[in-house]
C-alpha cells in the first residue's frame, strides 16, 4: 500500500472491530465510524454517525486508501430489519467511497451468504455481496465462519454451558471457527492495495472444521472440565427455545427464530476452494490455545 495509509473502518466499536484496531500497524491512520462518543485512541479518529448518514460517511472515507466494512446486524425479526443495515448500509457506504475516490473495499460478509434461503440474515448478506460485486471498486469479500476470542459475547453462552459439563448443540453438523485476531490480521492485509481483488475468501483456523460434539469437548477442556457431554437438540426444540427467548428477552434475545434456522444447517465449514493463499495469510491461533485464552479472559473479567 502507499506510504500514507488511511483506512476507513465500520464496525470498529464491536468485538471484531476492537481487535482489529488493536492490531493495526503502527503509523496507519484509522477513521472509525461510531454511534456514540468514544474515548480517544492513538491512531484512531472517531467519526460519529451511522450507515444511513451520508454526511458522516463522507467524512469517514475522505482521504482513505481503503475501507474495511464490518458493520451490520446479525439479529432481527423481519427481512427489512436485516436489509436496511446489511444491504442498504453497504450500498450507501459504497457510494460514499466511490465519490471520495477510494479504490479498495474489504467487505466482511458471512458463510451464511452461501445459503441465502436458510435465514433472513444469510439472505441479507448474500444481497450485500451482490451490491459489492456490482460496484466499480477494487473489492474483496471475506466470509468468516464462527468468530471467537476475548471479549466476545456471542460465544460466551457456549463457554458457560461447557463449564457446567454439558453443551446444548444444534442438530448434527460441522462448523469452522476462527479467532478474532487471525481474522483481523487478514482484513488488515486485504486492505493493502497489492492484495487480490474481485475474489471471495472463506478463512478458518486451519483445522478444516469440526463436528459439533468435538467443538463442545474442546470448549470443555478450555474451561477445565475433564469430561463434557454434548447434547444435540432436535430442530423442533431449537424453534421452541427461540420462541421462548424472544418472548422473554424480546429485543435482547440471543436465540431468535432466524438464528435457530441458521444453526440447524448441517454444514457451516469454510470451503477449501475459497481458502486464503498461504503466501498472503495464514492463521496463527491454534484452537486449543485460543479457546483456553478466551476462557481465561472470561474468568478474569467475571463473565465465566
């Protein structure tokens, strides 16, 4: 990339985004979108705004060499709840980047985009990819699998189950996983102008994916359990659980009907043919080490 590096980032206040900001190379200038006031951070200029605020997006991308777009929503009740941030938000950001003369656009999608009919979330991510591919920018799309690491609230419940010695799982299937630090390194590498473009990558931790029970046992070891019992739940039970969670916690529900549909799909492993070339990037965090460090972080911060 050119000597004066400025990268515009959305989603920088989230779990993955916070890890990415920590790993940004010294000397890089980061402009990060935020909905709320943030404490000053070295090397980061906070831009208050949102994906539907064209003025703030124009300020965000001004003078940027590249955009790393991570912002979006993973939970909603209607297709519109997903499409407004995930599709229209991406479209508006692309328009701002094009108007500002930005050439590089790194779009963080999801493995869910491979199966757009399985969930409303996946459908919205698939449509967001269509918008990116139709743009004139030098784009690359990354479909992460399940992401974990210190500070993650989405996988916390699995660690809590594992600590009890039993992990409730979706129906039989396999899934890939990746540590947030490895994903962050990849996104930063792809922001470089010499990285490949016009391509979709599906990274993982190098394990090739795990059967659900094997992941449960790995979580158990990370939390100090010598024996962990994985329990695969039928699709009907997940749907009932989603209904109860949404009834009780409403907007704060972790298991929505849409997410239950996603979880029931049997194969969320990263496709080998979409692997990142090893000369460009390789994962460095081994599953056992990453899970153990994450469990320790949860314990140290009173989450586990």
